């Protein structure tokens, strides 16, 4: 089994250095414990604007920098998986550090896993354990994946993705904000993949509260609506759920936002729904955006 590791980076050289060093430390730990670590590619997809190399000479392994597409995080993630080879790719955000045992436990699990499996674990944020979640009917990440039978979510900050998935699935590139990993998870399931949760795979998030993704509620709500429409129309192919969502979501969102923001919530609800629908209906939308 051959693995690749791809890091998504922007303009965070300090975080990137910590990320790479933690990966190398984890690889060395796995080797010392007797795992044969066969690496195809180690790459950094750089969506930043810095000049020159971001790969330091003191790293123990041969890391390669590739130019990012600068079209949002979904496009950058696609850039990683399209530029690696092997059986699985660990896609990592640059503000993540792996635990020392991460690669060791990953290889143990991947050696037992079916070929069409995405493997995900736990993250620690400010010393607090955060179990990955999946969306409820409305598209909010509320259901912890260790409490459900069919897993429909994973850690977008660091998870193992089968490289074969790139032929049928991709992260949506229509918007550069919002929960694109939810949409990718639905695509995986639609194409016969499954997601497994392994609590021994631990990562540490150094980027909590310091993300480059816009936090405008309008954009987040619009992308959520857009991805739920794609979910019911394309991936789950449920006409009933699709129609129920279209009919009830404007009312539900309006009530929720008016309670919190009064009259401002009414206009925010209308704009969010209209924007989400526009993404779904315009030619920018396609089933996989490949």
C-alpha cells in the first residue's frame, strides 16, 4: 500500500512548518514501530501569495510545492488529490498537527480497510476533544458521527481519501466558503464509498478562530442551502426530501433568524435563500464540478 500526503496552505509559514514537522515525526514513529511506510508523494498546495520556496531544507523528507488554483478551499483540495498517486491521500490543512501515533494507527486501519473507504478521526481544539459531525436534515453539523450507523461526515482538516475517488468525486468549486466537505461526503456515499471513524487518529487544530474563510452569515447560510439542494436532488435522489426542503426551509430559516435578529433576520433569510437557490439553478452548478 502506497500513501501520499498533501497539505493545503495559504499564508501561514509558522503553522505550515509545525504541520510538516508533526507529519515527519509521525512517519518516523510508524517506521520505528515496524510499519513499512511506502510514500508516493508529499506535496504542499500553496494558495498564498508568497514568493519563493516554502519548503525548508531541514525537512527530512522530500516535500514538493505546487501552485494552488486560488479559487477557494474546495479547488485547493481538488488540486491536492489530482496531483498525487498511490492508494490513499492524507489531506491536511496547514494549521493542523498530527499526533505522533497518527500515521502508525492510520496504516494499521488502512491495511484492514476496503479500497473505497475514507478514514477520519478526532481533533483537539483548545485542549477539548471534538468528534466529527455530519449534517442533520437542514444541513447543520449537529450529529456526531460516532453515534450514527451510516457515517456521512468527516474531518475536513485531516482525513484519508482514496485516490480513486478523484475519478468520480470532487470538492465543489462553485463557492469559496461553506461546508464543502458535506457535499463531498454525499458524493462519496453516492459512488459506493464509505466513511469510517477511528478515534485513535488524533489531530490538533492550531487555527481555531483564525480561519481565512469568510464568516458572513449570509454566505454560510447560502452555501448550506445550496449543498442541501444538491444532496437531495443529486446524491440521495429523494424527490420528497428535496420538495420538503424547498418548501419548509424559507419558513424555518425566517423564523429562526427573526427570533435572533428581528427585522434584520427577515432580510437575511430572504437573501440567503435566494443566493443558495441561484447557485443551484445557474450554470455554475454541476453535479461534481470536475
